[in-house]
C-alpha cells in the first residue's frame, strides 16, 4: 500500500466483508475521470458525482480498455458520452477513505461530496451523501465513509 496522499477516494473494505464488486458501465458524458473519483448513475450511465446527486455508485477504478487511458496516466480516462466503458466499484456497503479531509469527524456524522475530477473531497453536509464509519483519532487521519443508503443507486432494490 503506498502512502502517497491520493486525490479522490480509495476503497478500504465492505462493512459485510468480501471483495469489491467492480462493474463495467458506460460513461454518460464526454469528460475526464480520474481513479478515485466518486461516480453517479444517470440514465443507466455514469458521470462524475456532484452534491445533490441521488444515485451514487462508487469510485472509478479505470477504463475497461487500457487504450482509453490518457497517455502516461493509466488511472485517467478522457471518455466519450455513451461510448467509453469504465470500471466502477459499486458495493452499497463499501467503505471509502478520503486522505485529504483533515477535519475532525465523528462516527455517524453525515457529509457531502465536493470538487472536480482528481480532486474530490468530503464537505459539510447539506445533502447527506456519506456517513462517517469511524471516529478519527487525529484530524490528519484519513476520513472513512460509506455512501448513505438513500444516496446509493442500488437503494431502490431495498
């Protein structure tokens, strides 16, 4: 495990155990996605998540076809609407880490998403997209969250 502070989110575990469920989905927009970006599902396709999105999926892992990666940046894809296939972790109970959130956080606190591709982070809650999984011992520690069930696209199956 490298200790470089990554931009965006990193998968840590599932609350229920087991492995990440990685699905291959079409990109909804012609845009750039960076490994660790939180994605949202609209019309059955994924795009970069923004606060108030109601169908979060999970984090972008990379393009299905390595040739779709930006040269020299294997975790970045400059994708085309309804054409480029990308891999996304979609477990509803996945725990994600934000190494760049340096605020004190308590278990059960709710948070929102903020930022652009490659620079997404957690922000004060107004739309309740995430819930903090565990208390941080020090503010500099990574913040571990899961997508609130009401904000996850698979919540419709509950």
